[in-house]
């Protein structure tokens, strides 16, 4: 069973979102997602300053198998992308919730974070998907 | 649920991720496709290829039959055990399937065809057998394990039965040996040395676990695909199919035009295409920009659409993206691949990309 940290929020499309407490949120893909993707060999991250709509395709994770879009969990402006992923994309496989984060966003509506899935709901969504 | 090979429970025990492939439930990987790929390039890996279909072709008319059925010429197989790679064409010069055929003895051949096309192939083979004294037997009773890599033969040889061990040890590349029940070819689909072992289904799990204990890495279809792509080997249904034949798929070398009076299926259509001068080229690409090439992406030359990717992916050995592509004749050196709306620069090269663990193209 894949890891689903209780202190993060989630989307049905397998992104996780962390509240950094400084008005920014960090976004990555879940352990379940990296496992399903397989070995990751390339990541295209959004540029800092880019404005994102909620659910907009804003990054691409390519594994040995296929390319997968990453969607913005909420609307906002990209603050920073994880530069480490350019040379070591496999960091997402080895550390999906820590070193393998994809981008930081300053949300347009700070309340949108609370509307994302909590860990238990996400876990249930993954289980339902596997049935 | 799909069909299961005699090794299915081994795959489950090893924690394989199972996927549907050509009607079969097959292992995609056992944890890391990249590690499996590297194991084959650097040491030894094994693949369950029992979904592929051995077909025995016997009879006084077997040679004449296969010389009509196949675009390559089995008359080239002078020595017993010699293997030949060939396309089986339709009348329009498209590919029904690609296959390996082994000459076993006068009037005795064994072909190995693809899993997804096996029913269609057998039907096609039977339909063209009427005028020949030949018997065609599908050998669904056999399992098949490919052991590949620089250490593959050393690891596999001690596990072969005594009655085939010595012969198998002396095989030259692209030859096969056989005993009553086993058939061992020094062939493969990875660009590395190794064996493809056909054996009775009930013997397969024991051999598989013994190979595993000997340190041979189980490998899934994922690694099989990146290995064959690096080796510049075609995949049926992707690089060629019933519409696109060997001359536009880099397989011109497998078409035996001589002797000129050999009447094989598809010959007239191929000749017309060859003489038309309208042939597209089949090339290798190495992406110089960032990203991963995938099949069906567009190839651009000087800003114009110039062809299509037939197989693309990430090369673990070269650590960049490579591809096979069908492009208009005359484009050379540099092109671009359209990846998600962006034109990404690539270099045109001659496959293979990798053979025997080493890069075969300048990076």
C-alpha cells in the first residue's frame, strides 16, 4: 500500500498539496502516482510567474512508459519550480513527498486549499479506482 | 482476464505489475524497468516470452511452401539449426507478421510468431498451404524463456538438460540446437548475446526459479521494449503493419529478391513500390532537445511535416530519448519532433543505437 501523509491535501488526479504556512503551497504527485507511472525520466515544470487556472495542465511527468499531465490543484501564480528535477527526475520516485516536489504556488483564493481532499478521502478515491 | 503463461504464478510471486498484452496477462516490470534494462546490458536478464507462438512446419513440401510464404528465402538456410528473420507479407506487400524461422532438418522448420497476431498468422499460413505437401502445428504446449545479456549464456548453460547442454554451448549466433523436448536458439530481441529457450510448459517454472537463483534478473515487457528500441529492432504493429511493408520499415535487407524467379507473396507489390521511387525512409532519431519522443508524434524538417515517429522512448543506456521514424526521402542530419506542440530538435542517425552494451552512435 502506498504512503498517504495525513498532513497533506490531495486531488483526484493524484497531486498532493502542502500548506507552507507563508501564503504559498507546494505541489507534487503522490506515492501512488509515482508507483503507477514507473521510472520517471523527464519532468517539465511550469515557469515561475506563470498564472494557473484550477485544473489546468501545467507540468508533465514522463516515465519510461508514458507522459502524464500534472494539473494545478487550485488557481494561483507559480512561485518556484523544483530545479532538481531537470537533472534527477527520478527524485519523484525516491522521494515523492519531500525532495520530489514539483512547484510552489501562491493561491488566488487562500480558502481553496481547505476544499481539497483530505488524506482519508484520497485514500478512499485510490481504493475505488483500483476496484 | 487474459491468457496466462505457465510462468504466471512466478510473476505474481515476484511482485510483477501485470498488464494486458496481445490477449495475455504479462509482466510489465518487477519493480524498476530501468534496473531490468541495465541488468540485460551489463549482466543477465530473463523474459517470459511464452505468449509468443512456436509453429512447426513439416513435410516434403515445407521448403517450397515457406519460399512462397515468406519474403526472405529459407533456401539460404543451408546448415541445420540456422535461423532467419523474415516478414510474412500480404499480396499488397504489407506485413501480416514478422517472425524467425529455424531450419531443423530437411523438410522440418520451426517459426516463432507474435502473440497478438498468432491466430491471424495461423489462419493465413493454413490458407496458403493447400497447394503444398505440408503440415502446420501450433505448439501451444511449449513455454519460452529468453535469457539475455553478456552473462546470459554462462548462467543458463548449467541449467540445460544433459542431452542439449553441449550442443547449446557450441552454438554460433543465430543458430539453434534441440533435444527431444527442448529447443535452444542463440537469438534474442535485445541486442545482447543470449538464448531463447523453448521447453515443455511443465519444466518452465523450475528453470525460471533456477535462473533467478543464479542471479538472472526477471525482466518485463517494459524493459523488453526499451532494449529492442536501443537495438534498432522493429516491433510489429508499431514500426510496420498490414499497410506499411518492409521497404519503408528498415527491413529491405530481409527481402530476398534473388533468385528472380522465386514467387513469394507480396513480391509484385514490393517491386512496384520499389520501382515507383516513392519510398519513404526509415531512420533513427536522437533527441538533442529536452523531452521524450513517443510514437505517432510528428517529424518536422525545415518547419514542414516530414514524417511520423513509429517507436519512441527513453534510452536508459544513452540517457536520452531515441526513436524510429518513417520520413520522406531525402531528409538528413537534423530534424525536429513535435512534442506537445513544441518543435524539439533531433539528430537523424542510422540504427542500431546500442549493441552489446555499447553506444553505436556518436552522442
